[in-house]
């Protein structure tokens, strides 16, 4: 089993939820749909929080202690970069903390949701293709 297998599985779960939510977005979001979306967002929030905690407690420290300079540099850069995205995601979650807000402003919610999911998707792609292969190659 590769060092990053669990991280990659979490990425799949996060992206699956994002796709499910994306299918429900639009100019009008009924309260029933907003309830389902909010539940999915809560699940995603938990997964993202767990994922970040695992990276911060396990992946980055092991890479920072590596003899491999590339691994140390990547861990440092990715750890710092994630802070901005994590803060953005937290702000998004607070802004859309209940179903009434979602169903009252579906167009704004849709726009902001697509933007934050796009940022998460890009980050996940970079981790899967650039960070994790280096982590997996470490002794």
C-alpha cells in the first residue's frame, strides 16, 4: 500500500460529493434541494477537515524530515498554499451555513460553489500528480 492511498481515496470522496452538488445547482434551488445540498456540504466539510488534518499531522511532517530536498520543498510549499484555500473554504461554509441562505440566493450560491469546487479540484489534481508521487517514492 502506497503512503498516499488514503489521501487519494479521500480525494475521490470529496470530488464525488462535489459532482453530486454540482448536478443540483442552478438559477432556482428549491428548499428540498437546498436541504440535500447542505447535508452534502456538511459531509464534504468533514472530509476536507479530516484530510487536511491528516496531511498536517502525517504527510507534511514526514516529507519535511526527508533527506530529499524536492520532497521538503514540495511539503513546505503545499502546506503554505493550503492555508489560503482552507480559509476560503471555511468562509464559504460559513456564508452558506443554512438552507434558507442557499434557496434565497441560488445564483450567488451556484457561482461561489463552482468557484470553490474548481479551486479544490485543481488542488486535488496537483496533489495527485505532483505531491503524492514524490511522497510515495520516499523510503
